[in-house]
C-alpha cells in the first residue's frame, strides 16, 4: 500500500471501530484513537509478509487491552466501508504473498 492508501485505510478502520464501540455503549477516549492510528499505520506500512495480524485481530487486541471488551469484532461490525477495506486488504495480501 502507498502511504496515502494506508492513511485512508487507517482512518476508515478507526471510524468503523468508533462506530462499533459507540453502538456497544463503550465510553471511548479520543487520545486512545490517536495511539491506535499510529499503531495501525506502523503495522500496515510493513511489507505484507511482515504484517503479524489482520486488521480485525489488531482491533480486537486494542479493545481488549484498552477497554476490556471481551466481544469479538468482525469486519461486518465496523460498517460497510471498513468491511470493504478489510476484504480488499485480504485479497491484496493474498495476491502479494502468491507472487
């Protein structure tokens, strides 16, 4: 991904997670989401082969650690934009790893 694509990807994931957490009545801290954005950018800037988690695994780990949320978040929970971006990420990663 280019850095512009990664920035957009990160913003869409973050927006989707905020949407989900608000629907779950979880009180969020904006400062946590700045940290999340930085961590997402770092992870998904890596070559696909070096990325250790899927976007949803990353978000699940984040909410478990920051908000003690035990529910498992799926791409569908994050809204259509984030869901689409996660699916595109998966397809792109699979293609890159098969090259």
